[in-house]
């Protein structure tokens, strides 16, 4: 499987936002995250790190 879990980093803490993320699409409203089941979330954040071996997408609020 190629999907990753998306986390929001605040300070030294990481909060799980969405599991099994398959797509990350920049939009005018923020980043659109879509999982393998079609669930979607839009979050105003920037990508800070992609740890693909660990299947992690690290985001920080704008």
C-alpha cells in the first residue's frame, strides 16, 4: 500500500488528522486530503515533511 497518515504538527506534538491518505491536492481553501475510502478533509496548512518510508505526511497550520 502507498497511502500515508496525515498529522498536524503543533510545537513538538503531532495530531492525527486523517488515516490512509491517498491524495493531497492544493486548493484555494487549503490542502484537500482524500483517503482510500473517498473521505475528504480540507485543512489550511502547509506540508512540512513527507516521511514516505514511515507513511507520514506532516502538516503545519498556515
